[in-house]
C-alpha cells in the first residue's frame, strides 16, 4: 500500500513538472484562450497511470505553478482539472484507453470550456461568447490527446498490461 502511494505521488510530481515546462514551451493562442496541448497529454497519461484523484492533483499543481510563473491563466484550473478527473474515472470504469481519451476531450474540451466561461468573464473581464471557448479548448485537448494516446499506446504492453495483471484486472 505504501509503495503504491509513493509511486503515485512521485509520478504525479514528475508529470506536474513536465506539464509546467512543456506547457510553457508548447503553447499557442486560439481565440480567447492560451492553448497548451501538453497539459492534455499529461492529463491523459496521469489519469490512466495514477487514477482520477491523483490526476486532478497533478492538474491543479501544474495550473497553480504555471499561474504563479505567469505562463498560464486561471482558465487552466477548471479545464485541466475536470478533464483529468474524467480521464481517470473513465479509465477506472472501462479500462479502455480510447474511452479515457474521449474523457479528456469531453471533460476539458466541452465541460471545462463551459465552466471556464463565467470564470473568464468574472476574473478576466472577457466579453466573448461561450462558443468562442469550446473550439479553442477542444482544439487544445484534441492535439494533446492525439499525442498522449500515441505515447500510451507505445508503452502499453510494458507498463499498463503488467500493472493490470498485478492488480488482477482483465484486459479489454
């Protein structure tokens, strides 16, 4: 039990660090949002490898540090945290990577964008319509999910399958 907790804690810290650095290196602006596909890649990896609550922790830590460094916006909090939870929860329920990937697209790309709209209006003074948020959030999530899916599929047999066998989970 303690070893599993340490593994999840260390992996969460490493993924948060990669998210902070990668989110600052690979970003572009679409509409009203600063798009950082690296966060979505990290959300997918985190949700699959450590589960929903550790993934939410990773998304929060990454968003907080990026905001403190001035490389992120407050919009990172709802989008990344909702997406990370959806990935982890859906992967736990289905044990299927493609379903987890759709969790990030729906969680961040749609739900996160809808939740971010009133936050942007209140804290940032943004006056745009909600339909400006969904395409930019969804595009960012899509780019990150594609690369995250490719990475996870490439390590699937070495990391995920042995982990599932150790836990007694049937492969689907």
